[in-house]
C-alpha cells in the first residue's frame, strides 16, 4: 500500500550521512542526492540517519537541511525527515497557532486522530508535550470555541481497540443515538462524542452502514442537512470520512490542493508525506475512481523542480 521505493541494497546509515554531507558541501547543494537518500528510506531508516549524522558530525540533520534548502522543497523534505509522530505533532501545533483558524487548518488534527493507529496517536501526544512543553489537549481547549474543542478533544484523547471487532447490537443502539442527536440538532451531544471517540474503526464503519440502511441517507449527508454551526458540521463530516475511508479523504485533499488557479502546496505536501508509507497506493486508486484521472499526472502538472521530483519520488517514481 506504500508507494516509496526502498533499494534492495540500502547503504549503511554512515554511508547515507556521508552522501548527505557531500551534498551540502561546495557552492551549491546537490538536491538530487538528498532526494535519492531521504526519499528512498523508511521512517526507521531516516531516524537512524538523523542519529548517525549527529554522532558523526555533531550537527542536527534537520538544521543542516534548513540551511541548505528553501521553499516548498524544504518544507516537504523537513516534514519527511522528522519522525512521523513528531511530524504530526508539529503539524497540529502549526494548525493551532493560526490566528484566524478555519476548518481547513484543523484537518491535520482530525487526520491524525481518525486515520492512524492508537499507538501512533499516543506517540504524537507524547511528542507534542516534549517539543512544545504543553499538551495537545490543553492547546486545543485554549485555542478553539467549545463545540469544536469538544469534538477534537474527544478524538485526540481516544485509545481505540485496534482489532477487527464488530458488535451488531451496539451498532443498532448507537445508530439510534446518532440519529436522535442529528434530529435534535445536537451534533456536540455527549453520545456523539462517546461513539465517535471510543469505538474502533471497524465498529464505526458498521454503524455508518447500518445508519444508511435504516434512514436512507448516509450519516454525513444528514449531518450536512442539520441546521446549526457550519464549522461543527464540517468537522464532524471530516471525521466521519476519515474513519470510513481514509483514502477517499486524502484523495480529496490532493484534488482540492491542485484545483483552481493556484496550488495549495502545504496541503499537497501533507497528504503525500503523511501517506506515502501508509496507503498512498490506495489513495492513488481512489483518486482515479473519484476523478477519472491519474493523480501522478495531476501532481506533475501542478508542481515543478526539486519539489516535484521529491513528491514523485515519494509516489514511487524514479528520478
């Protein structure tokens, strides 16, 4: 399901560090060498490269990259080089620091809470505390209005069961609770938070299926038709889609980032960097099913230079 290509014969971390150090030397930076090394290593290999680089050269590889690269290429390489938990923690903090936050800024937090494993979510919360000396939960509570904060706190505080276990009776009961909350325009009801924030993803997907069978509409459509806070509705719909089909959500993120006259490079980078080692092959398939066109070709058409080469490397292309 991942799209990155790791060579059959991977050089040692020390060799990779030497290649990177040589790429930084001289009057110009060898961007191709950086892409070839970092773009073709998995998370554990990249972590080892960072550790080894510090041991050999007594310098932080991230700081070296900041001094050598620029623009969207820099942002993409830095996000990729971070440990995944630290990366997601930094993305969450960046979203919460935006003064005039819109729902689009909160996508990254919903994605982390609703498309990753319980253990990864805990690692993100731990990394957040370590890097920012505050908890993700307290920063959410301090920076968002109560209804949105309540939703996100319920999602990020969860530790879901991570196996395929489904109880049909529970689904029937909770479908009724969800429908009642929607009918009563109480999208932030405790029942809604309890269901979305505690049940395992397999259980929730069954619940969403039963909802459609019983009431004729998908739950996200009924949420959309509910009168009330537009941001709250959008946030809940986002959570439902991330839980129901992460690959469809990220296909939408990629599509929205390249539609129109300008490219939203930050969203495009986030989608590819965070899913290249997870399910980008599925995202690519969903993209074709949804938009009847190749995601790779769309990315090539909307990006350029080293930034394009790096994203395409993560998508499995050979440069």
